[in-house]
């Protein structure tokens, strides 16, 4: 279950930092904010926390059943098939939720290939460290 108070504090800090959203991969920050514990693999499983509203999730289609057991009921989920680009799914979520181009906060533990994949989809966006907004919300990061 999402921890409402930490997410609310984080979203307030995101507004102050002009972030459209914050990107998380499995780890300390994701667990602290959402209660979701997931192992990392070569396949992208990510949470995108918007400046307002509920976190959205991008994950491999074959993991949907298992993920739905952990995610809040009705959580926005974007599934990607093995022959699809998962970064295009994140890019679509970002452009739906905020001004384009915008600023995306990236948690310290997000792997380079993930940020690079999104950057290739949204080259005019700004990608910044989310460390300051996470600290403002008292959320530990993976860095």
C-alpha cells in the first residue's frame, strides 16, 4: 500500500522543485514510498510518482499477475511485451501527466540505461537528481 503521508510530502517538494514526476526502480525509496518490494533484473520494473495523483507502474507483461498482488487496487499500470520498448511506456506516462518538455527527478539508484532509454524518447526533457526532494520528504534513496 502506498504510504500516503510520505508521498504527499514528496509531491509538495516536487512542486517546489518544478518536477513533473519522479522515477524509481526497486529499492529503498520505492519500498519506503509505496510499500512495494521487488527484485531488480534486466527487465524494467519502475514506479513513476507524479507531482499530484497516484504512482503509475511500468512492468513486464509477464509479471502482471504477481505485481497486481503487491500494487494497490486500481493502480495505473503500463505493461510492456518483450518486443516493446519499456522506455516508450514511461515517456507516454510523462507526456500525459505534465507539461512537455518537463523535468523528471531520477532517484539515485536508477540505472543509467534506464535514464538513457527515457532520454532517447524525450530528448528535450531535463533529467535531475531526486535526492533533494527525497530528503525533503524524509525518504531514503538507493544512492
